[in-house]
């Protein structure tokens, strides 16, 4: 957990299933004894992301819903790559996997047929 600036808290969780709005709620509740949390935006990342959908940072203001921010509060992008780039890469990888799959199966079949038994 680290403060990126005076309003944005970055939290990295150990597993992707912990990257939820409920976790942001828990973090905000723990911050309440420190004072007013209207200016606090919690940014939640999965430290062990395994695919493109888990890479996106969940961000939310502690007291406001959805994408709302406090008056004059700036938005801060925490993801290195914008969502549309990650989606393009995911689509390209999916397309590449569908192209390679029949060839891989053919190669395995040919290898098994040409390998002598011991």
C-alpha cells in the first residue's frame, strides 16, 4: 500500500479474486479513523495477474459511487497501458491461439507416429 499523491492510494493484492469493490470498501472503512475520506481514491491492482482482464486497476472514491470524484478532484490513470490497448492485445493473442492450435495438434501427431517405441 502506497500513497501516489495526496488523494490516490495504490493497493496491490496478492490474488486476483481479492481485486473487488468489496476490498475497496474494506480499505475505506479502515481509513475512516484517519479523517474525512471524501478526497481519497483507492486504486486496487492484482500483483499476480495472469491475464489481461486482471491487469486493469479498479479505482473508486471512498464515499462516492462508480466513477464519480469529489469536487475539483483530478482523475489519475494508474494503468500503464490504456484498456483499449490491453483489449487489442488480448484479441490478437486469442486469434493467434486459434491459428496455432490445429498446427500444434498435427505436429504432435506426426512426432508420435515417427517416434519408435522402446
